[in-house]
C-alpha cells in the first residue's frame, strides 16, 4: 500500500511504530424505512465501518464519522451537509482514506465522484465493505466510475417508475399522490416539527387521523366559504381559523398566502388532481369539505380579488417611461418646495437600476396628458384604428380558444383511454409531452392578445367620458393607457421640473431609440 499524506496527524502507530492511517466513515440512507428518520440505518453502517477499519490492523483508526440520514444522493435539490464536510476534510488531507457501505451510499451523481478521484491523486484510498480500491489505478478508477454510473441509471429508472406509478394510481385507482395529509382531508397523522426535541430517541408512529378532527376542520372550511361568499375578506376568514385553534400543516397560524392555497385546493370538493390538472370522471371518497358548486363559487370570489400592490393613487404613476433607462416614472413628494412629482425610479424595463434623470410636476403632467388623451380619443382616425385592432384581436382570440378547446377534448379522450387500458402509459407520456407544450403556447398567445378597449362610445363623447371619470382613477388610467401606450417623459432643457408641454413624447419615439441602442439626444 502506498504511503498516505499524514498532514498534522501522528505519522506513526503507537503499537508497532509503522505509518498510521486515519479512515473516515461516510454513512447515508436515501429513505426512512424504519420510521425513525433513517437513524437506525446509518448507525448500522457506522457499526460495520468501525468493524471493518479495526480488522485492517493496529495502524488504522477511525477518524470522523459523517452521517446523512434520510437524504437522497440523487436529487439535485437535496443538500447533504455531512457529505460536504467529509469532502472538505479529504481535500485538506486530514484523513487518509474513506469508507462507505456501498458506492451508491457515497453518491449517485458521477460528477461528485470526480472529487474523490482528485483526492486519490494525493494518496487517498476508498473502502467499501470487503473492497479496497486505489483510485490512482486505471482499473480501479474505471470500476468506481462504472459503479457511480450504474447508481445514477438505477435512480433514473426508479424515478421513471415512480412517476408512471403515480399517474396510473391517480387515473385508474383514484389515489392521491400528496406526501402529507391536507387540512380537512382524511389521512395519517403527520410528524410534528418539534417531535425530535420533545421526544428524543422515540419513534413516531403514523396513525389514522380521528374522524372528529377531520370533521371539525371541514366545518371550519364551510364557515370560511360562507364568509367569503357573503363578502367578507380573506383576512376575516383566516383570522376565524386562527381564533378557532385550527393551525396549518406545519403548526403555524394562517396568513394571506397559506389561506389562499388552502381554499383553491380542488380536493376540498372531491376533485383528484395530477400535476395540477383535475382528472375527469375520478373523485376522492366522500365526505368532502365543500360541495362542488360552492367550491367553484369560492374560486370565482378568489379570482375577483386582486393580488399584489394596491391600486395606484396618481394618474400617471407607472404610465410614463424614462428615455434614458426605460424605467417607469413613479409619483413621489419632491423637496424645495414640497410638491408631488413624477420621477424615474419605478419598475425597471431593461434589468438596470433607475437613473432618476427625468422628473416633472405631477399636477402639470396630469393636466397636459389629460387634455391630450381627450384629443386623441376624440380623433375619428384613432377610434377607427382601435376598432380594427379590437376586431382582429377578437377574431384571433376566438380561433385560439377553439384550438384550446379541441386540444383539451383530445386530452380528456386520451385520459379515458389510458384509464380503460386501451392506451399504454409510454404512448400517453410521449404524446402528452408535445401536447402540453403546444397547449401552453396556445394559452400564452390567448393571454397576450390585447383586451377590448374602453373607447366604444362616439368620438365626440370622449370629453364627457373623461369628465365623468373624475372619481374613477382606474378608468382614467385606462383611457391614458389606451391613447398613449408608449408615453415617454423627455428631459427638461432649462430646469429639471420645467413646465414645458413639449417634454411629453406621446408616440414613444425616444423609447424606440433606446430599445434600438440609439442614445437619446
């Protein structure tokens, strides 16, 4: 056996005086088969590894023991802290060799194996049960890479089988694929987040949730649905849940996001879903928290309640662009003297920070743009152009909607054939990959088509429409957006906030020059 790099460790055995070697142990298990978080399995691996090192002779001793229980060696999203610490120790030369129960316990990703091969260049060895490999040798290195490739292949095959099994289980047997019990849904008890702290060393046993608890949760959902349909806000509904002592799956209080996620769940109405799509002709066993008519009514209420920031309080906030950076101009209070202004500093259009190089007094801008909006919408030529655009968009929207409906009918028909056994899962999967991509493109095109504009009255009535909308800021903003979709604020020539109507680029020519890479004069 070649000599190892000893680093700062003792280089001689106390018993025989020969070179001493330190062997680290790495123990990992992918799944918790014993229900104890994988601890029992990795402890067994540590026992075997310690016994193996002791049988090597008096010159060998166990260094650090690294354990990653219940952590996947294949999933790219899983972080294995002990594995990372183990590899750092190898790179620093603080150990001479590494023992793993099996190569697949080390990793199932060939890329991670290259780090161990690099360490072998410095003399490190690899032990696995009764196998000893020197990864500096060509044959041993080939064997190691082959085993990692086999482990990767096994994981990929397992993933494909699991995905097919979940699809068939959902479509043919009506089986839920959720990893944990949902609120107001039958299932098994879930392990509390603080179980290991409150019950150290005790195994948690999953048992069926008492029907009384599920029924109480269903009753609470029905109360929330009635509150929402009566016009109460989401906040009032989830505060009712919190006050009644109903907590989330993780044991936390309900909030805006978690409550919305709860109420949009199709399983509340007995619908079974797979990858976010409701499976036709398959239902979850009753009882359900909501009847389907009520559930759909709740979805309509949720869809009508806007999410995100509140409605803007100023006419041109976000409707004008900066010609230098493309950012939206937002309203703010200026100094010296204090007054409301629009200044570059809002949402970015080109991924950069706002430059703040343009600003204008808000009252003056509102007056100028308002008069221009009425004039533009009073122009018969502009109204005719809007009518043509609306007609073309409406025609294309109908065409796309027909294609979407036909594609959805094909999807339902194939799902029925798959459930009846007249279509193989592989053929269904091969078709659905391209089908879903095309369906997504059609839906994206439908959503990108311009909506019907507000200007449907006679052109001479635009002024009266603007005046009538004095208390309806959203309507006025829509009229401005319709008249000048590329409104741009040009820089002042004699002062930053100079009151000059020529500073408004209503056609957005400066913005077009910015997009084409031409500097603004």
